[in-house]
C-alpha cells in the first residue's frame, strides 16, 4: 500500500546547485539564491510523487513495438 | 446584427445555402478583430490576406457545388504552438521569434481540409508553461487574465472574433481559459487526436482540442481533429465517433458523480455554487446525482508536476543550455527545476499514474460522468496573478487554476468545460464534465443539456 512520505524532502541550496552543475546548466550564485525557494519547494512537491510502497506497479508509458 | 454575432450553426447554414459568402463572414471576423485586438492583444500574428484568399476559394468551391461540410468557410484562430506552414509560429517566446514552419500541424491540416479559414495565431503563455498568458487581456475585464496557456484563443472566442480557436491542454490549458473567458473548451481523451506539429510541453500529458462559443462547435471541430496517427505514439487506433448526431439526447437516467473532496478544497464559494447549480439543472432533467470520493487525491498534483517538468526540460534542453536568457524568467525557472529532478522521481510518478488511473476506473463504475468546478476561482488581475483565500493563504494563479483541471490530464479522461455562471463582479465561471475514456459524445451531451437549459453559454463579451 502506498502512503505519503513521513518527512518532507527539501533540497539544500548546495544540493540544487550540484544538480544544476551535473545537468550542464550555468546558474549564477545570484540566480540560485534568488530562485532557491521556488526550486526547493517545487522539487519537494515532485518528491511527493515518489512515495514508498509502489511495489510491483509498472509505469504508465506509451512505447509500442508495433510498426503500424 | 453583425455576422460574427450569429452562432456557428447559423453562419454555417447561411454559407451552405449561399445566403452569405465565406468572404462576408471573414470580413465580419476581421472587422471585429480590428475593434477588440488593440484592447486584448489576443494574437501574435494575424493573417487577413490569407483569410480572404481562403474565403474566396471556399466561396468558389461552394458555388461549384463542392461543399465540404459545416466548417466550410468558417473562421478559425490557432494557438501559436501549432505549426502553420509559411506562417510565423513563435509559441509566444523569443526563442522562436523568427520560426516559420514548412508544414502544417496535423490538426491545422485537417481543419483546412474541412474548409476553415485562418484569421491568425493566438498568444499562449510562453511555450504553454503557465496558466495566465500575460500578453493578453480577458474580454470580460481586460485588466484580468484570460487564463492559459491558451489565453489568446479564449480571448479570441469570447470577444467574438472567431467561433472556434485551437488550444492545447497539459494541465488545463484549454479548460482554464475557457472557464475564465466564458467559452466552451474540450480536452479530449489522451490519444484521441494527434499532437504532431504542436510544440510539446509534456508528451505524456499534452492534448489538443478546441475552445468555442457553443458546445456543438467543439463537437464539430473535435471530430475533425480526431483520429489515429502513427507518427504520434500517444494516439490510439479507435474509431472516431460522430460527436454531433445525438448531442441533444438528454441526460435522463444518467448518473453524475458529485465529488465530496478534492474539488471542494480551497474553492471560491461562487465557483462551488456554480457547480451545484449546474448539477441541480441536470438533476431536474432526469439525471441522478451520486456523491463520490476522489481517490488518491493527495497524489494528483505531485504526479502532474513530476511528469510534466522533466519532460518539458528535456524538450527545451538545447535552448536552456545555449540561450536561457531568451526565456521569460518564469519559464526558465520551471525548466531549471526539471533539470534538477531525479529520473527515479519521474518514473515513480508514472507508476503513481498507473495506480491513479485504476482507482478512477473503479470510481467510474458507479457513475457515467463526474461534474465539478473547472477552476477554484475566477480571473485574477494581470498585475497581481494570485488567489487570496479566506484563511489568509496566497496561491499563485497558475497552481490554483491547475489544481482542479490537472486530474483529467493525469487520468487522460475527456473533460468539457462549459460556462456556468458569472461572479458578482461579472467574471465567467465554468463547470467541467469529465467522462470515461473516449466518451466525448457523452460529455458533449451533458454540455449541450446545460447550454440549452441555462443562459450563460454562447455570450460574446462586449470588450469595453
């Protein structure tokens, strides 16, 4: 059974900065600081879609092997 | 009465019987455009010369006995996300300010084939990534947002320039402007119509469909746009039904789900009241109201954003790395978030989507359709795009609007927004009817029943 995560994940500014660097984006320190609240709040919301207990559930994907 | 003020059905019949020419109809649309566009800025590009050329061709074809059907010679506006051959297609972004496609999107090609006449390309919230369309005013109150992302299309229809405009809907972007501008808006079932040639926001959540003045207009246009397309892997190879015949079948004996959660949380009293009144109207016509609990409600919005954001970033990654300064700051910030998201969070959201779909299928076992407010509130001020709730909390307009429209994107179910009321301030409110997969004809019947038994559908904003 799936459930909501017990503790809310909120990435630190350093974690967000590292993720941007790894993704190949150039984000200035000023820009990072100015938008950190939006970045962290949105990533926290997104993490809520990754709850424990998903078990054997398969993803809803569109790939079909048919050639027609 | 000017031609643009007639309903699409009336105009279409006059064209068919040669009482009026498509040229007359197009000139009326262009005259209305000239009146309202300085106030609304609904269009990125207008195409008066092309429109008159297409109208003259239509006139000649009809004169020669080659009548194509009820959309022949009828004006159309197209969201600037849709490719149009030889016509600048910007997605309302500096990234594509000079982009001129060489081919039409599938939907535009089909509607040209049906004989429609292009008036112009309408503004979108940049790349459809937002629900306010800052460039454009709401025809009922130009200092307020028309919604978005298909805000220009909503404004073009509500102001009477066109009967039909195309939109796209990833989290509500057809239904949000439809509700805020007082038009009909149809998001079909995921897979009903091809998205080929339409700039993507999220391949897994994008839908194409119409905004229109009346319900039957959406039925006519959606039927033409529909159909399997092997080049869009999201489309489903199912027959396209006649969406117009039987639209007046009524709702007697149908079961309408009335949510007791989710669609009731943080919703303006007037929006709740509009949905209750619509439900009562349908009940008076013989439908049965059944209270239902929305399953997995707490997972819907996280799932929507967790799927949409990385897909949008993937689509825009080259721009984001090479010319990020050409995005508006809002769009750039969203795209940056998507780059920082874990792949596992994306995949788990897709797994949640599987569970949400199954839970909603179970909920629909006891009902035919679900009826709910389209949006939590009416149109916000363009200068202050926030919703202020009674408990003192402040919510951005985009997340506030998307909350009630996103369920139909996550589930892929068809949803029709129909004008339901006006606020005390004179702003439109909508209700949405969500149906079972590929049940567009059924939700259109509900919308038609509401239209026929209320006086708020089909109005043209005066634009003052």
